[in-house]
């Protein structure tokens, strides 16, 4: 649906909204303002609230909006600060940016936003993170992304195989480190249902060794050993929490 909409779009900007979510009345107007003031901005991301079980969580807790004006900062805000989130929704983008880099969604998989955002951040040069809430994301227990284990596991296999085979030159270590937890969690959960994830795991270790990313290589090896002995999910959660605490970032 997103690809079809993108192909037939004629406007200057693109915006994706999931069918079970909401936008604020001034969403598009708010996100357009930075682009009108600075025509070199390729993407504007709004803030959002997560609604789950009658509770609301604000994602971006920054006191002010942030402009990101070079490739290195893009990587910092995507992989380290996580201010640029791994979703297609609530991002206003120049249609010319999407079309020139052929940023279409891989079809036939779940969690396709993760695959799509890998290529978005690879090409993105200038972005703006807006502190204003423009989107309400609803977490539903029976959404399409919560499908059968084999389908979900196979999707992660396809996504990370492609990412690991197309690491960005000069940023390989950042990407290998940045995707580590995102890969290890589904690997531990779905590898019994989808044995092909073992091939992706081995490729991940090979790439970590190739680019001398020893921190990633050691953790992957440890996860592999612990998985054979039992369930390493507690270790993964602990490492994830320690990572956030060391960086003094909110665990959002």
C-alpha cells in the first residue's frame, strides 16, 4: 500500500500514516514549517505518544527541536541517541528524496520499516526532529506485526541478511553495533522456528570479525553459547539497560 501510494503521489512531500493510528489536527502544518524555512531539509520527524492499556508515553523528551545537518550526526541520532526512530510513520519527507534513492518498502515481510530505515539513514543528509507531538501510536495486541512466529522470524532473517550484506562504507562498526540488540532478540526468540536465522547469526559474526568490531563479535559469541545452554534473554535485557544507563539516555 505504501509503495503504491508513493508511486502515484504527485505532491512535493510524502507522509505515511498507519490505519489504526491518529495524527493531530495540525500535524502536516507543523512538520512542513521547518522545510519551508530550509529547503535543504529532506525529512522532518514529529514527536509522538504511545497509547497502550489507557497509558500514554511521550517518545522524544527533549526540551527543544533538533536540526541534524551532516551524515555523522544522522548516525549519532539514529544509532546512539535514537532520536530518529525506526518507523515510516510520522515522517514528512521530500518526494524527490524518496524517489531519487528508490526508497521503497520490501514486500512480503513484516517489520519492513526496519529494512526501509536502514536505507533512509544511509542516504539522509539533513533532517529535523520536532518536539511537538503530531502522532498517536496505538499498540494493539492483535496487530499484523504480531503474526505467526515463523513468518516474523523469517522476516527478520531477510531484513538482517540484506543489512549485513550492504553495510555503509566507513560506518560499518556503527551499524554492526547499532543493530546488535535488534538482531539478537528475535534471533533468540525465533531461531528454533526459523533455522535460517543461524546463517544470519554466522554472517553477523563474520562481518564483525572482518571489520574488527570485537565488542560485537564477543557479545554475539556469548549469546550463541548461552542460547545453547538456555535462554539468554535476561542477559540481553541487562546489556540493553546498561547501555542506556552508561549513555545517560531515557529507556523509552
